[in-house]
C-alpha cells in the first residue's frame, strides 16, 4: 500500500496504517543471524529443534528491521523523515518462524513536540 508522505504535523492521534505482507524465509533468518545474532536457534535447524522455541526462529532484531522496512515501503516517510530519536519500549512477544508472513500496523497514540537540546 503506497501512502502520501507525511510530516510530523500530519500524524494525528488515531491515525492507523498498515504495511504490505512480507514472507520470512529460512535463508534470511540464517543469513541475518550469522552476521548479527549468532545464537544456535537462529542458525542451526537441528540445534533449534532442541532449543527454547522447538524450531528455527528469526532474531528479534531481524524482525524489527523487517518491520522498519515495511513501514518505509508504505511511502509515508518518503522525503519527510528526519531520523528517529529511538524506541522507548519494545517487546518480542511471539517467535517468528520460517514461512511466517508479517504485516506491520502503525497507530498514532500520542503526538507532542519536544525540544531536544544538546
């Protein structure tokens, strides 16, 4: 879904938008983990089968990166993004497995201008 780019003042409380779907593959899970999160349950199917999730799982950081990509592909930040200040709260509540299909949903809960002084 391609959206019109938005600036800060365009994000009103209650605004909701969703990304297109993204398929998660075994190959990308292993590739990401081999570079950034080399835990056995992300890298090795046999070890993962005996691990905490019972099968190979995506790194939470890969899942976060996929979500960011999905958001950017909506076009909502095309030419309007000035970066981000960070993430105040993040939870990985369910594992992501090869073959899962993800969609990111954004809802504006609050909008307030603050001053960031160095």
